[in-house]
C-alpha cells in the first residue's frame, strides 16, 4: 500500500454538475499528479502540481482544474460534467528531488470511480 | 499513432510459466521506463523502474529496455496466480520526468 489516499472512492454525478476529488500525498512527497483512466485503457495525464503551482498539463480542457495545498494535498475539480468524464481518477505523488529511487517515480492512490449519468 | 503501444492481451498462462510483456514506443525522448501492476478496482502499483538500456532484476521480475529498438519488456518467472492483474508500461522524458505516458495495459491471468 502506498501512502497516497483519495476520497471519495466512488461518486455518481449528473451531466452538467461539478465535482471535487481529493488526494493526500505520501509523506515527504511534494509533487502530485492527476490521471484519468477510462475502462480498459491506461491512465492519461491530466496535470501536475509542484509547490502549489501547476507544473504541466495534458490534453484536457480548462474545465479540469486543480489545487495543491501547503501540506501537498491536492484537489481535482471538474466543471460541466460530461458522460465521457466517467472514469477512474488517479492521484499520484512523487518524492522530493534527491529522494527515492529516481526522478520519474510515481506512487498511486486507489482512485476515485466517477460515474456521470 | 499512440506514443506507447502495448500488447493488449488478454494473456492466460499456467502457474509456473515464464511471462513476457512488451511495449514499443515512438518518442525517442523517453528516458525513464516503468512497469506498474494494477489489480481490479485498485490503483497502479509500481513494480520496476529503469533508466538506462539493459536489464534490471528484482526477484521474479526482470525489466529489459532496448532504446535502439524503442522496445521494453517485463519478464515474470515462475508465475503465480497472485500475479493475475493488468500490467501497464509507463514512460517519461527527461524534461517532463513526472508526466507519465502509459500503454493501454495487458491483462494477465495465471491459472493454478
């Protein structure tokens, strides 16, 4: 088990609504990334936060936004939900530079299963 | 064309078999290579992390990277039913080392 925790574990929302997903990173990790995993697919990178600032973004529209807090926990917000947003949302944390085995290490939480109806 | 292609499977093998899982990639800037294991309804678990070409061994698992061919593999020796899961390859560039690009995953079943 990693030390990355996500809440809630499951969520059902109606199309057009807004949702907030939460992530607590592993102790000592200062970088948090969010991924979307559709059924039967690999995770797709949404964005990454480092020291409370967005530090990279994948090919997702602006209605996907996020925050990182001083304790390195993070939120993912999705506005105007669409049916295609139904997926497993994964949070990954990475250790501070100079720690861990390597710079690209990422440790994932259990995910939040979002269903949009 | 996807940046990372992974044999989709599903793959079914008898207990004790040697399993070979493979990914190819098109982006020569990828420098970091990882294998994750994902059980049903769980998050991915980091299995192997490699940086350079060559082999890296950890117990029953061996990761192999061939940068010249843009090809990576994960070998599982003496496979066990508990190895039944989806295996995901992931890669990252030096400039965006923590932004992983994943393959679509290979579903493996090890039959007792």
